[in-house]
């Protein structure tokens, strides 16, 4: 199996489910065609995920929301990625990636959360907030939107059966029903390698 093509397909599938944009659907279709063309034998897990795409083609383009941009997907996935690392570290679990300066991870996590809220504020003006006539404060309402974005991420993850996470040059694709089966892409970090792990560089 060509892992690079698997990575491209899985990333594009997650992105399309997030944005529902026509261009992302076309990119996904191309990625699937390339995956099938160059791989005579596809991993059963990937084949099952690919089948989900085929079944949903007739429901391609739904309404899009400004908040569901590629930039926000990458921000959300980075936040979740770093949060998972912090939780695992605190529980003294073995981390898939060995970061030498863990305090920087905590600082970066906080920074990314602030960046996400700033992005939402740009898209959701104070005037729009006033029109909602919400009982929540403006900041609380912005946080509510951020929470909804994360809920959307988890909804896609559960629907597709895998999790797509990204942080700087690192991408981590985790298969839900096999938590030790994940793909780490383009990482310059030292990695712990579970038995079923696939490492792409």
C-alpha cells in the first residue's frame, strides 16, 4: 500500500466533510481515484472508509458556513492534538510523539485557542451578535461557536471512523476502532511505535 496516497485521501475526505465545498469534493474524488489506481490491495480499514465516500456521493454539496474553513479545521485539529498530548502526559501514558519541551506545548495550546476565537470574531461581527439577542455575553457567545466547531469535528470523526489531527509539520491519523493503529506523517520528532503503527515520511 502506498501510504502517501492513503494520507492524501484521508485528509481530503475529512476536509470535504468539514467544508462541503465543491472544490474539496473534486480534490477528494481525485485522491480516491489515485488511491485505487496505484494500489492493487487496499487496507480493509481504508477500503471501508472509501466505501462511505462512495455511498454519500449523491449528497455532495450542502450549505457551507464561513466558520467551516480549512484554516479553522486545522486550528481545531491542532487544539485537539495538543490537548490530547497534555492529557496523556498528565496521565503518564506513552505519547506517540516525544516532545522535548513540553511546557512550550501548553503555551502553544493556549495560543491556538485564542487564535480560533479571534478568527470567529472576524467572521461574526458584534452587530450579528446583537441581532441574535442572546442572553450570553459576546465573549461567551463566541466561545459557544468555538464549541460547536469542535462538536462538528467530533461528529465527522465518529461518522468516518478516524481522526485527522495536525500540528505544524506533524499529521496524525488515528483509526477509532484500533486506537493503536495510527499514521504519523512528516514528523521530525522521535516516535513511540505501536505494533500496528504506520509511519509516513
